C-alpha cells in the first residue's frame, strides 16, 4: 500500500499545528506548583481575549458536553423553566440534559435547515416571564446553521432573572462572539474545535448575572461545581487534577490566535467558508444551511440524488486521504460536511474540493472537472486584490 498524506477536514477534532504539538511534548510538571500557576494565569488572560470578555473563563478536563451539563447543574434548580431553541443534534442534546435534571423545557424545535427566530423567543419570554434561562446553539455543528445570538441576547437582557446560555463549541474562534458586548451570560467551547487542540478541554465564560443564578441553584453537582473552579482559578489553579499537557498546548494555541487577531480569525474563516460554498455549488450541489444562517465553521452539502453521502466520505478518505464527515441522525447519507474551523488555509480547501471531484467522478456524477477548484480560487484571488 502506498503512503498517503492525510487531511483532516472535519468539524472536530480539527488539525493541530506543529507548534502546539511540540508544546505538549514538554515534560509533565506537577499541578500544585508555582510553575503551573503561571500556566493557568496565562491561559486565563488568553481565553478572556478569545471570548472577548472581562468575565472569568473556567476550564474543565472534559469534552464540550461536560461544559453543556455544567451550565445546567450550576445555573438552575429542579422545576425551573428554560427555553431551549434547537435546530440540530447539539440543540437536541441541550434539551436532553435539561430534562435529565428535572427542568421544565419550553421546546422551540425547528427543522435542521432553519434558523432560530428571535421573535419566537421574545414571544415565549413574554408569555412565561418566570423562565430562568434561554439556551441556544450559536454554530450548530450538525447543520452549519448560524443562529442570531446577538439579537436573541438583546431580548433576554430585558429579563433580570433570565440568563442567556450559548453553546459556541463550534463558534469560538470561527465566528464573531462578542460575549460582553452582546450580554451573553454563559458561553462555552471545546478544545478540539477553533482552539486547535486535541479533545479533552472545555471552557465556559460566566457573567455576574450568571453567578447570581449559580447562587440560587440547588441541583446536585460535584466535579462540575463552578464555585469550586472560581475559588481555585482566583489562585491560578484547579480544584481537581487538570489536563496539564492540554493546558500547555492551549497557551500556545491562544498565542497563535492572539498573533492573528480576533478580526483576522473571523475573516479567515469567512473566506474559507465562502470558497468552500462556491466550490460545491459550482459542481451543481446544493448547500444545506439557508443563506440567512450560514456559519463559517462547517459547510454541509446535500449529496447528489442516488449517491449516499457515506460513499463520498468513504472514497475521499480511503482513496485520497481526505476525511470529511457524513450527516447525523436523520441526515445520515443525505448530506456530507466539510469542516474548516481552526488550523485551515486556502490549500486545504483546494485539496478537499479536488478529492471531492475525484470521488464524484468515481461515482459517475456528471460535472465539468476542475470547476470547483476554479470557483474556490476565484474567491481567494478576489480577497487579495
């Protein structure tokens, strides 16, 4: 078997730059030392920059789902009412977690290719002013849909006892998320997305309004007890054994992101997304997310009629070394997803589109060869004129 270069083009895990990998190869240190306290101190400042917040950002050794669960157990009590707006797999997960802990969920369910409507949340809040929280996914990984977090937060801010919880696990570092300016009370992300790290870290920013909700909460919690983490992080440490190597890598990642700058990060991801979209549309394929709600983290595409998307995914990976992902749940074999958040550049998109064309050719899909490459190149060239 000939050697193949591998390209990871999924919406998570995402590729890890060499600088970050090397930083994680340093010898393990003990976590109850001044050296580790300096590591945490550096991470705190970097995370506040990336989240665009003056609030504390808590770090957990967990996946993003751990951050999601922590937001429920720390901010609410059994019987509290929350609005969950969901239009994808991870919105569904928020609902499941809330119901697991005995919350009364006002369920705003949308089709997976629809955008959450601000007016629906305004209507439900007006009808249910005792609601304690509004929970929305910003960038839905399963669908590529970007929800109007800024506009929703403007509505929620009018309710003093209601907090805004945002799953930005696939958003932070890829799309604009102005935590303080937009009045977002809880924002979460995971390390294996825009932060360009392996899986295993989760981060959550917490506003003062959210801390007041924490004081009211009576749900059971131990490992994910935010009060423990706040007490520890004030001393630049953690309440439990941390993911040491990942935090070392996090600091290198945050350094790279700060060097690029928040605005440039968002612009780069927007350009990659647009080139991907133009490329697949040039092939005659249809985009899944609606025009008014397309994010820059992942591009889902309807598979051609008669071709299960799993076949496209399989050929691209096994024959050409390019890994994209299938659809999830009801959309398995109906859409495929190309990720481009984190450590990605122009030629990752060109390579992926080339592999897509070659896979489609093997599957007897009729198109003009090279057309997607030309379309993507035009986007990149126009951005540099």
